[in-house]
C-alpha cells in the first residue's frame, strides 16, 4: 500500500473574478508544480459537507477524514482549545473567541479587529474576571483568535453564538438552548459585558484608536462544546498518522483524532508561514508515517479579506515550494481544500472544491483549476466519501 500525503489548501476554490479576466485566483495563478501533479494523476471536484447550512472549516475537516459531523462534531471550541495545548477536563466548556471591533451600539465594525496579533496584554487583564465561582481560562490562539474555557459546576455547552458573522450587525446576546444552559448563558453575558468595559478602556486599545487602528474592544464567541472520546484515526483506518499545521483548529482536530503533531518553526497559519519548512517536514514524516495531513491556511484568510490578488500570489508561492515533493516514490499525493472561500463575498461558499490525486491512473487534465477539474476522470464526490476513495487508490 502506498503512503498518503494529504495537502489541504484551506479555502482553495473561488468564483471567477472580473479583475482576474474572469478567472478564479487558482486559475489565474502560475502553478507548474500543481499542474505536474495533476498531469500525473486524476482530477475532479469535492462536494463540501454542509451542516447545518454552509461549509465550515472544522466540520469540513471531519468530513474529509471520513467522520460524519452529525455524529462526531464536538463544537469549534474544543478543537481550538486542544490545538493550543489546553487540557480540557470533563465538564469544561470551550468556546472560540475573536477579538473584534464594535461601535457604541455594539454593531460590529470589524470581526477581527484589523487582524490584530498582539493580544497578550488584553488577555492577561481579562484573565482576572471571575463570576459566581466559575473560572474563565482565556488563552491566545494566533492572530486575532483566542479560546475561552469555562470551568466549574452546573455549566453547559448548549448555548448560542454571540458572533453575528457579519459586519454592520449587532453582536448577539448569548441564549440557552435548553433549561440546563440558563446559568451558562447568564454568566457568559455577564463576562461579555465586563470584558467590553475592560477592553474599551484599556490603554493598549486607546493607543490603537489614536493611531487609526481598529481597537480590539469586544469578544465574539462561537462554537461552544465539550470534549468527549471519538474513534481514533489509527483505529478507524489502521494507518499511523501525523498532522502538520499552523492554525490551532487543525492541530486540535488532528490531536483529537489521535494524530501525532509535528511542530515546524515559523508555521503560523498566516501568509508569511514557513511553507518550505512545512513541506520539508511532510517529506521527512513520510518515512515514519502512513498518512501525513499537511494543512495550509492563508488562502482562506486572504479570500475572507477580499484580497483575491493575495490569494493568487499565495497559491503561486505554495506551488514553488511543492517542487520538494514531486519526485516522491510510492506516495499517493492528494491536493484539495476543506471548502471554497469566495473573495468577492469575503466568506466560505458552497462551490465544489478541486482535487487532484497524483501517483495513480491518469486523465488528460493539464491545469489544476476549478474549470479543468470539472472535466477530470475522478468526477464529483461527496466529501464524507472521499477518504474511502483515497484508500482505494492507495491500495
């Protein structure tokens, strides 16, 4: 059986953009190495798993690995918490946090506070908040992201999100989804109010405002969940697996599925991530692992910012580094995305995701792109069924 290298380019697919001569960023990019892999394999499209309504990174990755999100999804918080090294205890509730900018009416001006990165002092101040005997553990993830863990008695993960996920809308109040979560919703709303007062008056934010930067004056919560045991990747497939990623979410998913985490200096999930180091690490890992999951984040973030030129340039930058793996023997190389991210809409979208599987039979595709992959021999496949197909080709 061949070893498997799965490269997930987050937010890979896109819509045609008039400024790119009605091409997508992937179609407009010069990608000789991705094209080489496509020519030496088969191509097609992956239909993203949509639960409950639009593709999400955590749900999409579970589906990619063959885990039905309707059965195994934990909520975004536990994956993020695990990914940054927080050890969750039974009964803990974890939430994903965005530092954001709101106006005096709590309308969201920027969901990421200008993609702020230096949040350590803000987090240190917020860590002092305690309400009704509940501990609030807040820890930096990367960039504008953080994780909040509630620890104490009578708490529940069954609460709504506070993040409206749209600029111009008011930050949402947290509501319980059942009677058991009333107390949790109450203390989360109290925490939000106290945190907002602290943040808007913090000297660090006052200085950001003075120099014309977005102040990180609010916290947007979403993805409450709690940890529980789910079948490990090795138990499910009989493959020894590892994960190489910069973003906490992807590390967390890998770790919860029982994959070994391989650290790479400078791998940060941002456009300046250490691409060469990550690909070198993946190449080395294939000596000891049957399955290597390599996650590449920044194409998604750039598209969410509407930066389609940046997305195109990042894909080209990644492509140059892929030269390191072109001559691998007895390895099935799979390149796809978790979902598409539309640069004009600045959000995840339902467009099918291009995929290439190199190191198996061949079709006649010359260019790795959304348009060309429609013609590929692989055809269309549901995301939840992809892992079975990959294993079939590996054999």
